[in-house]
């Protein structure tokens, strides 16, 4: 999924994160902005966030209430932008046992995603301690200000 799929280029100029949240993923699913709830987790395939290097995509996801993105892999720049903005991005080996709309629990201490409907569990690749510190601070700038 490209950054243009996450937030279309026409919404990048002059809009706040909250305004971008009203248009997040609308090119793929026009009802997504209405359905997303605070704390939701996106589970995706390979190369999530490919495309441009702009920070708007992770910003729009976070503003929409997405608490984390779990994917088979991420585009490098999207991954770094997400961490810098305080959006957890975690990789896994498989997405089997999960479907759109499943209720899940994300455990960032054990790096596990559990499907509360089916009981399926994904073991996530652990994040380095310094990345966890940045995420706990709310992003790179709050992290640096606290030091």
C-alpha cells in the first residue's frame, strides 16, 4: 500500500492531522474514515507505505486513531517517519488467522498481536529498546526534548 493510498496528495497542503484523518484510506475504502476507531490496528502485507517520503501518511493514520501498523514489511522511509511521529510499526512473518474487522489486542511488551475472536496469535518482531523509548515518548521530538 502506497502513501498515496493512505492519504491522497490533494489533501497534503494546509490540512491539519485531524482534517487528513477524515480522508485517510478513502481511495481504497471510502468508508474507512467513518469506521476507524481510536486504538484500531492496521494489519497489512508487504512494503506498506511505499511511495513518497512525506510524513503525511503516518501522521494521517495516527490522527485517525490508528494505534499501530503491523505488516509483513514496510517501506524504509515510511517506517522511520512513523517511528519519528510516535506510530508503532511492527513486522511479522504471517497474517494468517486475521481478517478485516477482527477485534485484536496488541501487546507491545511481549510483541504479540492476538485475535480476540479466533484466538490466533502473531508473534511480532521485537523493536529495539531505543525505538521503544521514542514511541513511549510520543515520537522523536518529544523524546529529544525529554533528554
